[in-house]
């Protein structure tokens, strides 16, 4: 079992952590939706058309992920919370055993 840690936006950067179990092959978005994580809207269901599953990848994990492709890069321009260098769409992050413990921060808003 893989664990993904979701950190809420919180006040002054002090968010709460929700650890979610996931399976290899699932996207981070699918794991969040299945666990009812607040802050992942996933309006398009992972079809890369809405940017409502925006997350900020923790620096320790950023280089372990497959880089975003051109479609994800383009969609990141439409996030409600301004994108940062570590912004990703969680629907595009496919989990493997090597990503056990992945930590992502949720933006203040998806809309």
C-alpha cells in the first residue's frame, strides 16, 4: 500500500495533514477523491480539462516524478490559485511504490 500525504492550505502555511492509502497505478487525484480529501475538486474526473486537482509537490518529491507534458503545462495556466514551480495536476501523477510517502500541498482554492 502506498501512502500519499495531503497538506491543507491552512493559515500562515500551517495546514493539517491527511494521509491517504492508495494503490500503484492510481493517480494522486483518484486516491484523494476515493478518500474524500477536501480541496481536490476533480471536476473533469481526470481528463486533463479543468485544473481543479491542482497541487503543490513537496520539494523532496519533485524530482522523483515524471515531468509534466505539454498538455499538463498548458492546463496549469488555468489554475485558480497561481501556479508555482512545483505545481502539478494530481490527475497526471500516477503512483508507484517508489512514491510511497509522497507529500503534496493543496492550494487555498480550486475555483
